[in-house]
């Protein structure tokens, strides 16, 4: 029996470790897109069901959170695809439902890996259209969610969903069929037909779940972050010089109870009011007032700088309002009023 020297045994051990490391790297590369796929799939299913269960989404133009109001606002706000929004405003219910069910189909297709590139293309087109409309005025651009989602679809668009997926199963079965000597035409037809059957089945399940969500959905509105009234004993009320609040502009102070930023604004000469900077949609910080409105960079809600009322959704509740008192050249933040 030949003897194995220590150095040979060491080389063998090192080679084994290198091979195992290479296998781990190959496995990691193979499944590298899985977390992204899961995230996008779950998010799109969630977004679709969220829309379908929200009574505001299909409400008319009087509701600032409705599809109609947001589309009108995008058109008026200089969207580069404003010319395409006319048909959507002619048949808003149809378009609103098409977007929600489109998101559902994209989400399910991505999660299950069925026609993965088609689903990724659909997701990218939805996010492209949202970026060019709802998120178009977000500044700086990187605060807009839709551009980020658009970029996130790109790897799936390029790579498809070949692993842990219906696509992967169909591809493996097609390989076996070729080995059995079936013609390429036969293999393609079988793959396409079974993919189509799976798509119809999943589409039907999505349609059913979406319709049930729409029927039994609750009239949800986001709860604004509750702010307690400032405690006049514990902390002095914040104050600023009136000269630091120009007409149409603002000065920022902090609610001493919560630490939230509050804008003291002067919408008209001599008229002072104050609003929380916490957006009532999902809690992002709204920008300082511009052109008579406070703008939320997260999803495009706009609020009237004189009243705090919603000008454009998806927020449905006004910004919480504080009292302001003027004493000489001093503006002092009062208690939370609403
Ligand atoms: Fe969504 Fe403000 S957090 S619009």
C-alpha cells in the first residue's frame, strides 16, 4: 500500500476545501436573485391587494387618494407622459383595476417563477409608468420609490427565473424530452402549452383572490402618527422670530413632546399657522412649503399650506395642525389642535 506523505495529504485537504468553497460560491451565485425575486413578488401582491381593498382607490375625483385624482395631478404636474393619461381619465375604473390586477399577475408570476421574464417586464413597465407620473416631481430623484423598483426589475428581466420555479421545471422537462428523442417542435409546443395552462390557473386564482379582496376589503385609511400636545411645564414652547417666516415660506421648529418637526408658515401676509411635517399617509417627512403647498417626496401627497388639507393623495387626512401666537416679533408654537 503506497504511503501518503504529510504534504500530499495536506494538498488533498486544501484541494477539498477549495472545491467545497467553489461549490458554495456556485450555489450562492445560482440563488443570488432569489431574495430580490421574493421581495418584488411579495411586494407586488401586497400592493395589488392593498389597492383592491382600499375604498379610496376607486373613488371619484372628489377623493384626493383616488386613482382619478392622482392621475389628474400627474397630468397637471408636468408628467412627460401626460399625453397618455387622457385615455386613463376617460375610463378610470378600467385602468385602475387593470393596474391592480396587473400588479397581482406580476407578483404571482414572479413568486412562482412562471414566465419570469414576462412578469419582470410587466413589473418594470408598471414602475416606469409610476415613475413618469406619480414620482416624477420627487426631488431629489433618488427619494422616489418607483425608479428604484424599475432598476430592481432589471436583473430578473435579464436572468429570468430559472431556479426554484415553474420555468425551471418546464426547462428541465424539456431537456429530458429532447434526450428521449422528441422533436424540437414537439418539445416547444408542450412547454408553451403547459406554461399557458399554469398561467391561466394562476391568473384565475389571482382574479378570484383580487375580486374577493375588492368585495370584502375594508375602507382603510392610514392612521396618522399620534402626537401628544406639548407640555408647557416640562418644556418651553418653541418660538421663532416672525421675520424668519416670509410670506409663502416657513420656519421649522420641533414639537417638544414628540420631537417631530413642525412648519410654522405664513401663507398670506399676517396669517400664521403651523403643521406637523409628518405625512399622514405613511409617516414620511413632507418638504417645506412651496407654491402654497407642502409636498411629500415618498408617494407624492400634497397638502394646502394654509389649511393642511389634502390637495392630492394618496394621503387622505390633513396634516396635524398646531396653534401659533404672535407676540411682538415672536411667533410661539401652540398646542396641537387636530
Ligand atoms: Fe406616502 Fe407621504 S408617506 S405620500
